[in-house]
């Protein structure tokens, strides 16, 4: 077989191999560079913009698995990578969800600060602004968004017959949560790689349709789910949720550093449970210290988006499965949440424009 015919065959195989980070094959991404024959060996040179050796090893493993079915390639192909910055633009396009306008990640670094409550109410606030919104519950071990929208336990989801499912819709929000797949007491005992695969399926095997915003409710910590998110899609901005006390602020700082490491612009900081207003006398008490969110925002040089008080009504609305911006829509707290929502929408628009121009 001539070198030309070998090249045609190799390109055919590369066209069937999906990149581990993007929903495109290696030929669509323009990764083929050249094929040379030296003595009895073939030297395949691939272009990549990603210097991460782990990703290159994964790509090479997928190629060799494909080549194993071609006897004339076994043991005769050497694979090398060269860095080509020109591929970044094409890769960035392939890290967008086709019909999704902006993707916003909500993080805290620490559990128990009300991050999911904030994410749920921000999603509904955006719907109240006339936006099309999706909400992805990325906390695989402790999914809670379902119950906040009145869904308890397993939920029967319909599909399109093509290995994709339709999201559940509640209060105008399209949503997916791992809680829809679990019984009330069922635990998830998974290793890291399985978490990444679950996030990939939630992103690309859910029929999200046209959305103005997809809100990504991240789990506590700075681990596998956060890394998978950043590798799989281009996030337009991250929001940090914290309470005022030092223990929460320490983890919030780690979450902000995570966003910086993953090159996700930080849109701002929200201080949840900032103070308690006595329903009888109206006295405001700072139970969890004071001004921690403002201090964090100042320290990391991002906007302070607002404070949400600690109120019994917020807890009760969550228990009822009705976000408080609906349950208590005329309350001062609901007004604050809507104002925060508008600030996030404006900041995400500026962030997206800046990323496109860079």
C-alpha cells in the first residue's frame, strides 16, 4: 500500500475518533498535520493547542485502539504532537452548547451556605425577566435542587429516541438533577472519572433547546466536577456564594482561586445568610459575623453583588418546593434576589463580549 493510501486510511480512522474534551472528531478539529514513512515505520504528527500531556495520552490511546483493527498499522505507527495555537479558536467554538446563550457557574467551595437555594432563585428570577433558563444540578453526591422545585425522589424523564432525554420543567425552568434518577435514600458511591462522565451526559445528552442562560450549580469543593465542567464547555462567568463567617470565607477564597485557575471570569460575590431580622421587633442581628462577603469581593477585586438575609420564609419555601421569589414575590428579600439577578445578567454579557474579543 502506498503512503498516500495509508494517509487516506488514517484520516478515515481519525474522523471516527472523538476528542476527549470536545464533541467533535479529530479531523473536524483539524488535528491531522502530516504522515511520513521512515524505513518501515509511519510517523503521524498531530496538531493540538493543549499542552496537557494527560489529554494527549488519552487521544493517543483512542487512536491506537482504533488502529488495532488494522493489522498493517499495529506496531508501525509512531504518534507525536505539536502545539498549534491556531486551533484554539476552533476548539472554543466546539466548547459552546449550540443553542445556549450564556453559561454561569454558581460555587461556594463549602457546603451548607445556601448555594443551591441561591441558584434556584436566580434561575426563577431570570425566568421572571422573560429569559429562557436551564438549571443543571452538578452535585452528584448530594443533589438537592429537585426538592427545591417540588420533585422528591425518582422522576420519569422522556427522551427523543436518540439516546437523549428532555429536562424536567418546573416554574418555567428546564432542569436536570441526579436526584431524578435516585430513590430517596439511595447513595451514589462513584470514583472521580464517573463524575466527569455524568456531567458530560447532562450537558450533551439532555435536549436543552434554546436557552438564554444555563446555570451550573456546582457541588462543594474544587474537584472532579469543576474540572470536567471547565474542560467540556466554555463558562461565561462564575458566582461565589458565601456566608459572612471566616470558615465559609476560607473555602470561598479557594473557589475563587479555582475559577481563576480554570480561566473562568468571576462575576461577583453573594453573601447569603448575611443577617437575621427579628420578625417581632425588627432588630437586625449579624449571627454569622459581618461584611465577610464584601471583604472577600474587595480582596479578589470583583463586584459585591448583594446580601441575602437569613429568614424563616426562605427555609419554608424550600421545604414546600417553591422558590421564595415565587412564594414571597413581594418581599424585600425577593426584590434583593431580583436585583442580584440583573447584576449577574449584565456582568455575564460583558464577560462574554470580552472573551469573544480576546
